[in-house]
């Protein structure tokens, strides 16, 4: 801070740059998630997160079914 209480310009600029870089990282992660989740391409983030949660539940159900089947048909 300056002696009169104002913020140092370099610190403000750094903070702004850091936020922009963080925003880009989030956008990149959202794009990766869109590629991973079936039907995720072109969804806005809030719909994508709902679709992702449904997809995770679906995968867990598949794992449970396969585990149960493997126990039933175990030699």
C-alpha cells in the first residue's frame, strides 16, 4: 500500500492478471469435462455439472451391477 492508503498499482494489476488466468483454467477444465461426459458438448456449465452428476451415478450403478453379477457367476 502507498503511504496515503491507496493500493499499489503493480499489486492490483497482478491480482487482475491472476484472476484472468484462473478464469482461463476453469474454462479449460469445463471444456475437458464436456469431452468426457457423453452429451456434454455445447452444454452450459450448470447443465454440464448436472449431466456429470447423473453420469457418475450411472457409472456407479453399472459397477454395482457388474460386481453383483461377478459374485453370482463366480466359479
